[in-house]
C-alpha cells in the first residue's frame, strides 16, 4: 500500500529496485488480460473516493460482496477509518452497488483502532470471519483484528482481539486453509524497528487463537514502512502454490512467485507480473479466474481475466 509515502505514490520507489531482481528469466505462468472498471466508490459523494486493499466473497445467497479500504482523495492512510462495502449479483456486474460502511474504526478502549486496513473475509461453519489491520500508535506493534458476521452485513468485533501483534506495520492479512490448519499470511518486517520486508504467517485451529509464527518470503528490500511484500495472496493449483505480492517495482505492479511449499517462496521463483496495485485473485462460479486492481487516484476497482499457463 505504500501508505506512508502518499506524495510519492505514483513515482518509482528506489527501495523496490532490489525486489525486482531475480526470476525475470523464468517462464511466465501467470498473466492478466484487459482491466475493466466494476465499481466507483465516488458514487453519491461530493468528492472523489478511492478503493485500496480489498477482498471478494460470494455469500450463501449467491450475492457477491467486496470489502476494502476507502476514503476521499487525496490519500491519507492513517485516517482511513471506514471500510467499503459493495455488492453484485454477478462478479462481472458493472457497476457494483454501493452499500453502507460495514465497520468504522473505534479509537477508544478496548479496541484502540487507529484505522481500518486491508480486510480479508472467509466463511467457516456458517459464520463469516473478517480479519483486518487496526494499526497502533506504536508502528512496531501493529494489530490485526477479527470481526464476525452471520450475514455479511452486521459485524461484531471479537472479544479476543487482537489476533496478531507483530513487526513494523504488520498488516494485510490473508487467511487460507492449508492441510489441517488455518494459515494467516501478512506483511511485516524481519525486525520490528527496521529490517527486510517479509511475508510472515501464523497458524490456528479455530481462527481465533494464532501462533507458531514463521516467515514464508524474505525480500532483499529493507525498510520500516510500506514495502514490496504487501497484499499477500496465495493460490493453490495442484501441487503448486502461488504467492502474489506488491507493489513491485512501482505502485501499479504485483509479482507472482511459485513454490511447492505453502510456507516458503524465493525471489528466484518469480513466474509472472500483473500491472495492478493490491491485486486480489477471485474465481467465478463458472470456474474462470480474475484478478483485480485499485489504488489511490485510480478511480475505483477493476477486474481482468487471469490466465494460468501451468497446465493445471
């Protein structure tokens, strides 16, 4: 998200140059088609609004839902206090319908939410789980919170928050079932004060108690704010596991890495590049795959066909 360099959001970040090295000679196994706008958060607003890190989920009633970071332009990351919510009858519907904010940051006790960033929603046993970054005044102890809902409309914060406290600006949770465990991937730094940008992970049996922290990917880039391991998204295809992270090497860029180990990727294993910020991958009901893009000053949310060239 590069949240702490809004003024430079459309310029190359020198820090990211290191992350672009390696893997460029690998065969491209993942590519995107043409992006088309599906949602404009500025509808019914007096000024332009943006969508940043987001997620998609199809409800039990067949309605698609999008939840994401939103705010009026220009970018002001630490004051992104509302989450966006939009719905559609079909994934490719244009435009999606704007819905009321599902959550607004509560900065008072006991939640102490500085902002609301990067929601990720899954369903398990009839309940929807939304994981999101709530921040902290101390950037070396950023918190990831949980809220649950029976219907994707009314959300209740977990009394066991925070789920995770870690790294410098630990954020952008992505939760996936791997074997007999739930795994939460998120971006952080190898050292809380400053270090290599990493994709860390923790595991859980019940989606509430998390532990056994590990590191799935370490980038050569070093820093203490937004970096090239943001917005991690993991896709499993056969015996292959794909990791999408960005922005790389600039704001509108996501690199794709492949591994046979869902707990380890290496920079030399780059197999694709998507011209998208905060890319999310989603599979439609007909089996077709799509990838999204968004961001500050980008006018909304877009989808493009995603092409897999791995023979799976």
